[in-house]
C-alpha cells in the first residue's frame, strides 16, 4: 500500500465527512469510504447494538444486513462482540471465517453459507462514548492484510469523530426545534385561553403526563390543531 497516497485520500475524506449535512449522509460516506480506501473490502456497514437487538446503518451491500441479522438471531458473532460496549474487542480481523468455529460456531457456519470469506471490525469510540462497530467484509478468504487492518483502524478513528460530531449537531438542531415548537404552542394557549406563560406551560406538561405523550408531541399537536383535543 502506498501510504502517502492513502494519507491524502484520508485527509480528503475527513474534510468531506465534516461537510455532510446529516447523520445519515455522514454514515453513508463512512461505509462508502471503507470500500474505496481499504484494500480487499467488498462491503461495509455499521452495527449498533441495543441490548440484543441489532441495527444496521449505512450498509453498502445486502450481505452486510444478512450478516447482522444472523448475528442478532444467534446472539453471537464478531461484529456483535465488537459493538458490545465495554466488553468486546475493539479490533478484530478474521482471515477465514470458516476457521472461527471455536469462538462463534453457529455464526461461522452461517456466514460461510452467506458467501463471506473474511472480515474485519473496529469499535467506533471517542474518549467519551462508544457508538457501535464499523465492519468490513470480503467474499474471499485472506482478503485483509495487516495493512488493511491499519487502514481500517485509521478510517474508523476518523469515522468515530465525524459520527459524534454529526450526532451532536443533529441533537442540537432537534432541541432548538423542540423549544421553538413548545414556545409556539404556549403562545397559542395563552392567546386562546388568556393564560400566563407559566400557566400555558403547566397545561402542556400536565397533558403530557396524563396522556403519557412526549412534551414535544403535545406541543406539535397544539400547533397543528390550534389546541388540545
């Protein structure tokens, strides 16, 4: 691998990641870069683990989703382990999936049937949080070398920072939109029922608690319908 060329490509990718306008496009750019920049990679995806439920993000091929679903059904597998916060390996590289019958016997057999030959995975994490695993797939055994692992690790490091930044930005935008909607709903209630700000907010809060509906959804309903049903 020509590391000078790779460094230029990584620098361009890092700038491109921070220029994306949503979490979804950021993740698609990450997995797309995996297939473009990491030698031997035929497909890539990000796996999040919610308890024992698996979520597949930005898969570049249906093979990724089928592998994730297999691991979810069996509750075992390398990506499943890598995404398990605080307990899994932060990096794994499997030269030949069929040889992993000791660690993941059921998954190894199923992955071979899916047409997987070799795999790599990296925990996406920053100093403050862990996000899941960025996984690389190849149809042929022995596709990933030590250079591939190094390249994947560098990509995953950039990806974790970009993922964190995109998610924080999205959460901030959502919070601002929620505050605006609540303020608008309070204004509607104040005008139609001659309430103070405190009284209008208390009406929204009580309705939210009584109906077990999130406050932002109550506010949205008031904005759309002009009041509470």
